[in-house]
């Protein structure tokens, strides 16, 4: 594979997944980790990604001021956010994970909505702090420099004491047969705690992230109640998730 092809593949993976591992990229590209490390360094120097220990993250994971051009598939994520808002009722308690789709849910949250949002995501909390009628509770813990979310035992323990009406779960890898999965074991523990603490679990995912599997399972498919993508609910691409009994929006 030519260098330009490798760079395009890496950039696409980072944009879609938000975070990728050096070892996974090397395996997918069938090249050495040193080759991928040099590619990541080049893309970082070009300002297209942010190189971190063991891999890379998208630029959208490191924004403190909202910028549409930093959000991959922004238009699709806006569609997902507006669909998610159809599940809202005043007075609800909502758990929101991190990720750029949840950031869009927070940014577009109707000003008339009254409720409480719990989140371990610094960026989501900052966005919600501008909302006039939402009580925002930032769940503390050890802050990840990469994803800017709180992780660790303290975070999981706090979430276990919450009972939320809805959980908007940012999604990286979701396969109808295997379930929800992640590349980071600490994120798995966080998401499992959020699922346990919520009455209804809503997976938010652009369609590019579906039919994909990673090493650490978060939950079985049936643990998710609703799947929201940018696609029409009747799109055949979503049929396998329908067969599993998920509500599709």
C-alpha cells in the first residue's frame, strides 16, 4: 500500500472512531508499528490529527470552543441529535457519555427543555452550562487527557448511585451479533456503569460505525433499547438491528 493510501486510511479511521490504537492500525494496514508511528507523526504535523501515546485522536476531542469544521460528519450528527431530542420529556434525568455526537445533542438541546443531565464529559458539561433550563452535574474522577472524560473507580462509583431515565451512549463499535464494544477497558467499565444506572439506553451512532467489533465488549445488543443513526429507520442497512428487537429512529 502506498503512503498516500495509508494516510487516507488512517485519517478516515481517526475521524470515524475519534480514537485509534497504533497496534490496530498496523494490523489493519499490514505494516510495522514504526511505519504507522511515522505516518501519525506526519498527520499530526499537518494538523489533521493529534498523535498521543499508543495511537491518535481526532482534533474534535480537543476542542474547548465549538467549531463545526472540527466535527467529522457534522451534518449526520446533527440529524442524530434532533432525533434524540424526540425522546425528551421535561423533568427527566439523563446520563450522557462523551463523544462528538453527544456534544451535538447538548449543543442543539431545545432551550425549552427542563431537566437534569449527568455527564463525565468535560466538553458536554461545558456545552450544557450555556443552557438556561438544564441542571448540569459533572461526574468527577481522573480526567482523560485524550477524550476529556472522567474515568476510574470514583467515576463508576458515582454513576452507580444515579438512576437516570435516559442514557445517551456515544458509540464507537456496534455489531448486531456481537453487541457494543470498545478499544479501552476503562471506557468499557464507564459505559457498563451508565447502562446499569439507566432505565432506557439509547445508542447514538453514525452508520459508518455499525457492523464493527473491537476487543472489549461493553454489552450484548439486547441491552440497548434504541438505536439512532442519520439513516431513515426503514433503511435495509439497519435490518439486523431491528431483528434484535431494537427501536430504530
